[in-house]
């Protein structure tokens, strides 16, 4: 354990927060750091488009669920089955 690959998604988000939102710097106080982290998380969720969300923000995707196409449904089911150990049949 201790490898970044153990939790790749969290490591990716942490990297984005550090590089795009200035969380790599040293802060003068805990309160200053807390405000900067809260601001970065808000921008990440409400302002920054994500490829995984179809270039929409996470907030938009969670608030406005768009219907999946039949292909998206099948892709989702296949991915879920592969990750759960259920054999995928075509």
C-alpha cells in the first residue's frame, strides 16, 4: 500500500486541486488554508468542466440527470459487471 495507484481517482483530484487552484503553496494560517481549500473545491465542482461529465460541471451533472442512450446503458452494465466479477455475456 501507499502507492498512488491504490486510489488513482483521489490522487488525480488532489493533483488538480494543487496545480490548478494553488493548493500546493504554504499558507500563513489554518484559516487561510481552509478558505483556499473551500474555494478550490467549490470551483472544481461548480465552475470547472470535466471530460468525464461531457464537459459539464459535476454540480450540473448531479442536478440535471440526462437520460442515457441504449449504448451508454450497455457500456455501464458491462463496466459494472466486470468490476463486480459477474461474467459479461454478449
